[in-house]
């Protein structure tokens, strides 16, 4: 009898333990939901806007754009129709992770919908962790694009790093079954290099467009040092001859354009002579303006003349160019005086990710975003905590640190690029 009583007590103890564990699991789930809710509330607080609903659209992003063309040029609202918060949000390109507060989201679901409604960014850059299969990627991208068009009338920039070779979010994933494009240095070492590079742009542009992307952060227009092994870019760059790099980059860019994918030249003013990767630490370059005018800037100068729609600026530190203690991406001297005024660039200037170590070691993302916009950049990439950084920029405008006219200049250029894509005239950029 004693044995049975002990067994019964033991079983009762196990039942209590099981109930306690179940309670902890429920508490953990509640805490998870609370964290997600607090993230959503932060997003809503950052935007302080009510979504503009324009009615339903069907038939994909391009068809949706066509159905709204009665609103304005190519269906995209004018800047006069936008609130300050909506305009500032257009200046951001975020990851799906930053958009939702979750790691590697792969679906356009109710949560992503709420986040887009709370603070619709200008664009989204997608990484391999959110790209699993063609069907999944197409569904997610089309879902975001259709929702943006339906609620704001303004298409999203849907971008990816697809250079070929080692940097190919789609090409390196066997699930997508696309043609693998070699690294650019490998292509340019073969006979008929110019045609091969143009074909690479065509190939990449075709499969990106099929999936729903409209922006590729490529080509890499940096001029390599004589020995490519001394640059962290390695085989990503076309080579060390500035004139050839210029021709190859434009051939690749126009290949993308033939499939209605906008190219983004990178990394102004050139990382070819930089040994250190800006992702992991401060990268410096001792070249002067005269030095880079004769080499590094030649491909970017040609891009300005060709009206390439997007250009990415790097976080390299070039004190002999900027004459101060900050990376090029935050330098008025480099962005406004050199790129805008001297080279005459009229397209959209995008920062490299401002959460990268080369900038954040001295400029936290909230400060970096403000400094980049003041320097003349139009779009800020990968801010980390998007709601927080967005709110900081809005506050900077309200207190007069950033003139609203400066915001309007950037939004005008961003909307112009989006109209270019919506028009289907990319073959002529």
C-alpha cells in the first residue's frame, strides 16, 4: 500500500511539473507576441500616418501600375500628395527582417502587411535567407508590390545583390535552377569579353525580372588594383583598366535594363585600392581627388553621362578627398560637390548598408542616416532598427536640422526612377 501511495504521489508530482512546463510555454508564447506587438507599436508611432487606400488592383505589379495611371504620370502620386512621414519613409531601403522584426521572413503575410501599412519604405533589399524557391520568392515579392501599389500608388523598389560569381543570392541557390553566371573578372579574361558581360546582364536581368525584382545592386564598377588579390573585392570587379571597366559595367547595366531591371553602380568613388572590407571595420584609402579622377572615377563618370538610375556610395574613409573625419557616404564634399556638381549625376544616390562597421563605429545608424541625407544621399540602406532610425530622421526635419526641401529633392529623384521603371523605358537610360 505504501508503494502504491509513493507511486501515486510521484505521478501527481509529474503531472504538476508537466502543467508548470505547459504554463511556461504559454508564457513564452505570450512574451513573444508581446515583443512583436511592441515592435508594431513602435513602427506605428514612428510613422504616425494613416494608409492611403486607392482600391483593389489585380494582375501583378506592372498591371496594377497600369490600372492607376489616371492618378498622375505613370500612376504614381506626386510629392504634393504625401505627408512628411510618407516622404521620409521613401528614403529607406530595408530588409524583410528590418521590416517585420523577424529573422529571414519568407512569406507575404498579415504581419508583413501591417508593417507595410505602418511605414511603407521606398524599397526592400532581399537576402538569401528569405529566398527559398522560385514560387516562394515570386509570391512574397508580388505580394509586397501589389500591396504597395494598392495602398499608396507608389511601387516598391525590390532589390537584390546579384552580381554573378560569389555574390549571387539567386544564382547560388540550386532551387532556382537558373544559369550560373561566373564572376566578372573570370568573364573579362575570356575572348569576346564585352559580349559575355552583356549576356551576363541579360541573363541575370531576365531571371530577376521573372521573380519580381526591379533593382539589382550591380554592376561592381570599382577599378581593381593591379593585383586583384590585394583588394577584398577579388573577382567581383571587372579588372584594373578604368576604360575597360567602364565599358564592361555599362554593357552589364544595359543588359539588366533590357529586362526592366534597374542597375545600381557600386561602390562610388571606388573600393579597388582598399584592402579592408567595409562590412567588418573601418576601411581607409589614401588617394586624392586627382588620383581617383584619373582612374577610379572613370566608370562612375561614364555612368553619370549614361543616366544610370542608381548609384551606391561606399563607407570608405578618404581624408584627402573629404577633408574631414568621416566616411565618403556621409561627406557633403564627396556626394554633393563631387558626384552631383562636378560629375553631374542626376540619379538616385544610395548608401551602402549604414549598419556596416566602417560607418557605425563612429556614427550610430540614427546619426549616420541624418548625416547621409545632409551630405546629399537620397536613400539609406539597411538602417538596422528601421522604426527608430525613421523616427530620428522625421524628428530631424521637424527641428530644422534637415530642411524639408532636402527631403523633397530626394523623393523627387526616387519617384522619377520609379516612374522610369513603371514606364518600361529602361532600354533608353
